[in-house]
């Protein structure tokens, strides 16, 4: 049982995935609060150093470190579908807590619920089942993941349980205004400049079902926008009535491509990326290549077109 591993460990490292989102980091922060009660040594760790500043409102954010502690004897990973998403290589017992449909079951213990809308829902269920008292800090961290992974309660995966969990977390002290303000009302001027450029360049393919964005490096220099700011615009393209999928291809700083796919759920984004070495969810997936390979982009578009017929 994961709980006996937790009990037996003396220094637990909570690991988010590379470039963490509100779900991965919110999950880790909620668990940090929970484990503090056991008076154990706990480290909140992320391998990537460029953390989205919009996550700085999460409780314990200031505790986040990028140095893996040497005396650690247990790892818990949050929202990671595969070991490579952790960005580390350690021979330690590992509890894998996740909700990705394509989680490959790495680690010595798993708590995976592919039906959960967020990893914070998996943790919420674990806390409720184990009678853990949810304080305000835990509630806000869990709510942030729920809010973001449900796309502000707008995704097709939202159900009665989503709203029941939201209600309970608010009752426990989750700060809804804090979460929405930090996650959705702090867009930079650069992101709006990038947005303008991207919509100018967007191509509609496959009878308008696919919105296609090719982003040259130059645009990042011109606008000052970040990659995650580009993704917001790509997601926005799904609001067009005809668009069912949005594909973004970004030229990488050292060469190579980063490909991201967003869908409205009518086709499976993760299944499309799987043959190309990528992964993710039904509504979002991605893959990275070290080389510029336009054939791959063509193949992905052909596959999407076929699926959308
Ligand atoms: Mn997630």
C-alpha cells in the first residue's frame, strides 16, 4: 500500500512534471501540506527551472526547489504519464499519482484514475477515503488543478462529481477568486502581441476543422511571448464553430520542433500523437523532435483529417 511506504519513508520528494501546470504543482502542494502533519522531511521538487509565474499563488510555492536532495528515500510523482516527464533518474521507491489515460504504470506503487478530470481529483478522493482533513491551503491547491484541467469547468469531462468536488473544496476554504485571478487574469502584453500575430498566420485546413499554427523563432523575439502563452491562443482557436482541432508547430531554439495538439474531444489527441512518440490526453497532447521534419507534420495532419471525416 502506498500509505505504508509513506509511513516507512523519512525524506519524501514530491515531484511535478517538467514545465508544471496548475494540476501537477497544485497536487504536489496539496500533498506537501498533508505530509507536513507527519513531521517528516519533505522536498517539493521540479526539474525545470522556468516555472510559470502564474502558479506563484499556490501554497508552498516558495518551497519549490530544483535540486534533488541526496538523502531522499521515496518519490511521489504527480500528473506524470511516463517516467521521462519527471526529468530525473533515481533508483528510489516511487508512488505514481496520475489521471492520464496513457499512464504507463511506472513506479513501485500507483494511484491512477483515468476517469478523474485532474490529478487533484485523484488526491481529493484519496484524502476523502483516508479521512484527511482538508484545510484552506490544501483546498486551494486542489481547486487550482481542478479549475485548470477542466478548462474553467468548460471541458466535456465535467460531470456532477466535478461540481460536487468544487463545492466541497470551496466549503473547505478554497479561494476561487485567487485561483481565477492568477491563472486567467494575468496575461502579459507580450501574449496579446503574439496572439495577434498567430491569428494573422493561422491556416484553416480540412474544411475548417483544423486550425494550423506554424510559429517561427523570430516571433518569440519580436513579441517577447513564451511558449505557454502561445498555447493559450491555440486553445482559443477551438472556440471557432468549425474548428475541432488546433495544431501548433514551434521551431525550437536549438533546432527541432515542438508539436502540440488541442482538440474539442471529438478526436483523441493522445492517440494521434502516440505513433509519433508523443502522449497526453484526449483533448491535449504533444511531442518534441530534435530535428526539423516537415514530413511528420504532414503525416499528423493527414491522420487528423482522416479521423475528422
Ligand atoms: Mn492533469
